[in-house]
């Protein structure tokens, strides 16, 4: 083609961007656009080619190429002449009678796109003419987007067809010169970028991009799909068409509210992004057309007169959709003076991190002019409506063609999304438009994304098996079982055993005594007891008397026990002589059960009569509270009974089973274990706290007691020795909950056993969903709802979220508790009216957990909406830890964060505290731990403490948790350069191996290294194995350093007369 050069010019900002992407990924079909036109009638191909040639002669952009090597700035070279050549194809034999034209055309278009262009070799367009029948042709116009925007391409097509019409009629088309494209480029370069920078910094201030969560939650990034994406090198698309009635309604409503249709379309897409990202503040790219009016004749020039710029939307769920549209229209008005701003500069002016995309979706609204039906005027050629195809490198690219029927198309990155996911996105976009077409004033928060089919499917997935209220109280389940198997063993502790009859009689006797002390319905009785049969008797006795039990762990700090006892307004406290020593003077009536044996024995063993009802209070469990104090969750009998009946449905526990009571008595998991066993005729096996700590001792206990069913946290199960699964052939069932479960753990424990993943909350009677696990290499899901439970994933406005979008889990049904004791505001916030239930006064519990449902219906936990966390299955409100730290007079501010261990997400999680303290007030981490242990249990005390000058804040003034630094390991000076003793060296090796570290210094703090009680159990177990001496877990936890631990070990070896060398 090339002859002499007519001129050399700079590129527009968008052309520079397209040039960069093309160079960076030369094998893709990105930015290669196509227009497909069907031509019916007698066609003169040579005249059509001459018509296109006239357009090439007329427009400089069609004679341009682009160069970048060995020059300071990329340049656009315009040649004096160029050639338009139409490549002709005769497909008549290949597609007889038109059969297979569409398939052949699709194959051709795909291959044609992949051919791409060399930007330094003009022409950067190609023309193909396929003859598919005697009087039907298909014209394919392929060009690189660096030349033309869609409007210019359609102008060119109309111009060429108009010239053709005149040529075949023997007329000469006009050859009026047009303004060259480089005049526009020069105009752009003269714009004041200083003003643009000021505008964009203000427009985007405080915005931080959020990922398209659907990319991860809604699809699986499979190797097969990635291979397809890499092979195809182009973005596929999905499409649908809104009916004419919807289009007409949208146009009418837009006019009534003085809005453009484009504004309504943009606002609808912004709303969809807001729901998908769970953010009220969203930004997406908007293709803006800009032909400056001060350039005379620019309306006839062909070229790239568009720019992709961010459009920000801040959505208020309580405001009408029309108001949101008005805000978007105002934003569009504001940015009209800055349409020439280079996107790369705008990105730098924003608060996005370097390399972080400001947006991942773009929208183009293509207001296509009707292409004249020239054939009908000449009687020779009829031009059918054309099809425009384009491809970008954005993950999601929306193209809207608002004709009589509104066409919606979304191109997508197949490496991140599959077709089904994008089809759902498109369906939700259409649903929003159909909703607002009926009422543009509907509040934003009340606009649902769900289609009718999705609502029906979610309703099926969300509902557990039907369950009518059982109409009995929890103790009745035990009494019925005691009547069926009175002489079967019910509970054991070491050598002590009670049958079901004995346990029932003992609980009846205690219940009679409790009633003498005024215990009846709604009376709360504290249980501050160590693990013992007395504790089980006390639980049953309180329920039989009609009261509600309140577990209190004797190991808790006195301040915490004092608060819980007073907050619960206990009518009576049941404890023991040993546990009482840990209690503060509470001024509460107290019975020491070990001293009340004779008094209890004097009472009747006959059943107790009480006025307790199924809706009466059964127990109160205190959980961590975000305000700095624990909160008591109130659970009624009907919720507990339904939970127990669901256990029978799911686990198949029976009279041949033996269930270990593993959980701490202060947690509701212990209630789960007690009724799992005693409600099914199984044996409940009790043991000391030391024996149930994960390690070799626990394996020995499980084997010795022939445990068949175990309830445990996944991290505790993972901490058992490698040989444990083989040593426990009797163990046929394991219920795991409170944490994520790794595929490796299932692979290790599944063979020969049934393993269940359960999920739930104290506030909803312990558990709500279940899934039986398999060793298929995939992490188990949260599962399906159990009987009597209904779940919903809701957005911030209370609307159900579709598949692939995270939402807050809200639970309904019979297991929802009453709320929180003495916390009416928090109860009103978390226990809300259930709009999905027909039951009067039904409530939903807002869990604060973010879950996401995948296309197969399975639910997965993805995070929290607040600062709550679970570590090793124990629930922690980081706000409570922060409040406790702020009580220290030297702490000006504090933040607490859960950090993952070295193995990645979810592994060895630990708490890290960030402190702003008085200048110069440096102190060892142990001082902070000692202070916190006055009010917090051990599991809530952070592992690490990081001192900062100030806490990092976002642009909106909120704590920026993402900017909190990773805690650094502080290796203290080890004093004089005295080498470690051989014993210390070996203990240090054991610590390092267990904690996953390369080495451990003799004076490094155990908790700062990431240690916890489970790891301590493993260390103690290994020490017992290596040296064959008794060694307690407390020796690891209390000492705190390798030196301390080795000193305790040396004393134990000396007392046993053993050598310090390992026993072999």
C-alpha cells in the first residue's frame, strides 16, 4: 500500500493505551473489532471496492500506521495514498441452500480476529465479502480499535454504502475533504492537565477499589477453563434483548424524570456492581464520546473520539432509584470538561494502589443510527441491520445498544469467569432494568437482583426439613431414653459409672432440692464446676426443676466470673469446694455439691413436677462481646429440643455408641455433646481437662474408653499424632465445627469413618447446618440446613443475594433464641423480624457471617461483617480485646486483628494486638498478657503485641486494617554468649518443629512465636515420648521460654533419676 509519507503525528491518550496493550499481549484479539453486514440483491463487488477506496482517499486515519521503536514518543504515520481491497470468498458450494452459514461465519470471524494486525504495517483494516447465495453476500469489516471508535466505524460503513449506491447508478460520489484526525489529537494535547488533576483527585477522593467478588465466589478457576482462555486468546460474550415494552417504559420514565436513557442504564449497572462487591461506593469505566464543538467539521472526521473514564456512584439504599440516576447525571455533567483526561493519569491521581486497577468493568452505550436501506431505493440491494463485535482486555465489558429493543451484551475474561456466571450477571442486570421500568422511584435497597427461577431454587436450598414444634422440654428427651434403657450405662468418669436410671434418679433428687431453694421457670442457676459427673447431674437437675443453667468456667479470671454472675442475675450458684476457691465474693446463694451429698440423697427419686414450657428458658451461654464485656445468649427448650432431634436425624448415634465430652463446659458445644449421647441412649464419657488436651494423652484416652463418636474442632483433630487414625478403630464418627476443614485432614481421617462438618451459632441453639464430608480433595461446604431451620443470605438492605455473591447469613426457624440477656439494643439489632416467615412474631438472627453460595447450591464461609473471629473453634470478638487493652492507663488506642500462620489462609490463626502507647513506655509483651489475663480468658489473649506511633486510617477516617503491619519476630538478646545446654538445644528443636520455625532462641516468648494450647500439648507429648517422664502442658504455657521449659524438664528428670539424654 505504502507510498510517500504525508505526515507524522502524536497519538491521543487512548490510542497510546491501546498501543501499549497490543504490544504487551500481541497474540490476543483484544481491540480487534468487526462489523458484519448482510447484503441482499444483485451486488457489484468491484463498485463496492471503489466505494471503499474513496473513503480511504478521503480519511487520513485509514492511511495510518503506528510506530514506537527507537523513537522518544510513539508516532502515528499518515501515508499519502492507501489501498482498499476486498477479499472475496465464494461459499455457495460449501453452504448449499444457506445451510450452515452461521456456523461457517462464526468460525471465519474467530479465525479472522486472531489474525490481528501489525500496527506498523497499514492498512489496519480488512474487508471480506462472502457470497453465500446467488443474491446474498456477507460483508465483514475488521479493523483495529486504535483507528476508529464504533460510531466512526458505522459512519464509514454508511459512507461506503452511500458511495456504492451512487456509483452503481452512474453518479460520482462527492469528494469533499474532511478535517484530519490529528487536529483532534493536537487539541487534546493542549488541554490543561493541571485542572484535570485537581478535578479527578476531588472526584475520586477516598475511593478504594473492591474486587469483583463473583470472580472468586461464584466460579471455580479450573485448569480446563484457564487452558481454554489461554488458547482462545479472546473474550467470549453473552447477550440478551429486553422486550420493546421494557425499552419504551424506561424511555418514558427517563423523560418524566428529566433523565437520559443512558443515565438509567449506567445507574442500573452501578447498582449491580454495588451488590456484587457489597460496597455502596463503586466505580466502573464508562466509554465517553467526545468531539469538541470548537473544532469545525469534526463531526465528519473518522477516528478514535472516545475515552474510557471512571464513573463513581455512591448509592444510598433508602433513596429512590431516580435520585441515584440524578446523581449520576450530575456526575456526567461535571466531567464533561475533562473528557480528554488520560486514564493512566486518572489512575495515578486516585487513591488506588500502584498496579491496582481502578475498575474492572466498563460500559459502552452504542446509540446506533439506522443504516439507510439503500437497496429499497435502488431496487438492487437491500442492506440488513449489521452486527457489531468488539473485544477488550477488561474482565467484564458491557455493551448496550438501545434500539427499539434494548440489546445487552457482556464480554468477559474466560480465565476469571465462566459463561454460566456471566449469564447470571446479565440476567441480574436485566432484572434491575425491568424492575425500575415499572417504578423508577423504588428505593435502591428494595430492588432485587433475583429472577423468579432463582427465588424458587434458593427457597428449596434454604429450607431444612419440615419440623413441627416438638411440644416437650429438653429433660423429657433424656427421661424418655432413661425409661427405654434404664440399666444401660449413661455416663462415666474414670472408674465411676452411672446407668440411665441412676443418672435420672440423681438428677430428680437434685431437682427437688433446687425447687426447695425457689428454682422454677426462668430462674437462672450458675454452674461453676470442673469436668465431672456432678456437672451433668447439675445440668439435668436444673432443667428438671424448671430453671435454666448458666455455665461458668472456674478457670476464667475472677473479674470475668464476677461480671457474668452479676449480669445473669443468678438465683443460685452450684459449685464445688475446689472451684469455689477461684470465685470472688459474689453475694449469691451458693450450694457446694460435694458437701450436699447427704442433703441430695434425702430427696425423692421420683420425677419432678414444674410449670416449665417449651418456650421457657433452658440455658444461658456467655460469648465474647464487641463492647468489651461478654454477652449472654438466651436459648429456650424448643430450640434445644429441635437441635437434639436433628442430631438423631443426621448422625445415627445409638445405644452402642460412646461419646467423649471434649468441649469446655462453658461453651455450648458441651451441651451438644451431652444431649448427643444422653438423647440417644449412648454413653457419655467424661475426662479431666489435662486428658482431653490434643496430643498423645487424648489418643490414649480415646482408645482406652473405646470412643465411637467424637465432637471436636478441626485444629484439635489435626494436632493428634500421625498414627492416631490407625490406633482408633472403634472411632466411627467425628463431628467437626467452628473452623474450616482442610482436605488433607479429611484424607487422613475419612477412611472407615463418617465425618460431619457442622456450622452454627450459640444464638441459634448450637448448630444449624451439616454436611457429611468425603476425601475428594475439596474443602467441605457449610452444608444444608437441618430440620426446622431456614437460612437466608442477605445484602445490607435485607434483600436475598443471588448465587455467587456473598451475603450475611440470617437464620430463621424454631432454633432462634430469645436474644441477649440485659442487652435490648443488641438484641433488636441482631434478632430482627423475619419477613420470610408466616409465623407470627418470628425472628431472624443476623449472624454477621458472610457466606456465598456456588452454582451447585453449596455454601461456603468467606468472612465476617464485623470483628468477630473463631480461633481453634473458640469465638472471639476482637472489639472486646480492644476494649480491655484500652482500659490500661498507658494505652492511647488499640486494634486487634486475626493473622494467618505461615501455612496460609486459615492456618494456625493467631491474635495480634496493635498498641498506641505513651511515648517512651516500652515494656515486654508479657506485661500486656498479665494485664489482659485479669479480665480475659487465655484463648482471648493476643499472641503478639505491636507498638505503633498511630493506627493507620483510610481516607474516610476509619481504621485501615489492611494497612496494619505484619508482626515482626523480636529475637531478644540472649545475655552472655553462653552456649545452650544439650537439653535446652533439644527442647528448642522440638519447639521450632512444632511451631513451624527454623529455629527458636532460648529466651523467645512462646506466645509471641505463635504458640497456643494445642501446640503446647504437642510439645508436652513429644517431651514425654522422648524422655519417658511425666511432663504437663502447663510447663510449656506457664514458663514461656525454652530455658524455662528445659528447667522444668531437668527437674522432672532429676526427680525420676533419669538421664538428660533422650530415652531413645
